[in-house]
């Protein structure tokens, strides 16, 4: 074995004489055990290393998934903020109080007559912002609902009001006095 890999590694200084002998002995033991039909003595170490590697990969996948979910949540929050900022309906000279519920608490905002009629007809919806409440058109509120349904607080759906009207079949007489 003058030019064996064993001798070449020792000459190159990559392994010591003791390490080379130990490797040779384990190789011989494994061959002997394999002939007898027994498991190798080195296999459990390799299995634990492979098991640790697979556990590490699983943990890394979970961490990456969590990071992606956080990034996605931040992205949705930024999209919602941008939708609200760009499409917010301003309320000037609000003197009429409009009541709505937020987490089982009755809240109040002051609006003018025009905004009140749009709120009751379903053209405008109230959404929750971190700073308070904002009024946005219903089309924008639907986009916000797709991203985060908990942000929508109050909004009338004009389609359901027409369907729910039990007296829509009855005509109101013109001469009726209230």
C-alpha cells in the first residue's frame, strides 16, 4: 500500500497517523459486521446527523414561512392604509351625529347631511384606522374587506335593504298624511 489514499493523506498532512488508523479500523469493523449481517457501528452516528439536518431544514422552513406571513401582513396593512388615505371622504361642518358599533361599543361621528344620506344609502362605509375612523366609498371598502374584514365597521348594503323590505309590494297612497 505504498501509494494508497491513506498514505497520501498522511504525507499531505491532512490527517494524522492516529486518525488514519482509526478510520481504517472502523472500515474493517463495518465490513466484518456487514458480512455477519449486523448493522454498522457508524450508521447510528450518520442517522443522527441526517436526522439533525432534516430537523434543521424543517425548522428553517417554518421560520421562512413565518417571515413570509409577517411580510405579507405588513404588505396588506400598507395597501389598506394607502386605500384609505387616497379615497377618504372628508367631512366638513359635521353637525349630525351618526352612531355605529365598534367592538360592541357605540361610537359616534359627526357628519353633514350629504354624508349622512350616503351612509344610509350604502354609498359610503366606515372603516377603522389606527388613528380613528375614516369614511370611504363602498367599492374601496370591499377592497379593504378582501384584505382585512375586521377593518370594516359600518356600512349599509343597498341590495339587502331592497330585498328585506317586506312592504315593498304595497303602494303608499298619495293623499296619506302622517
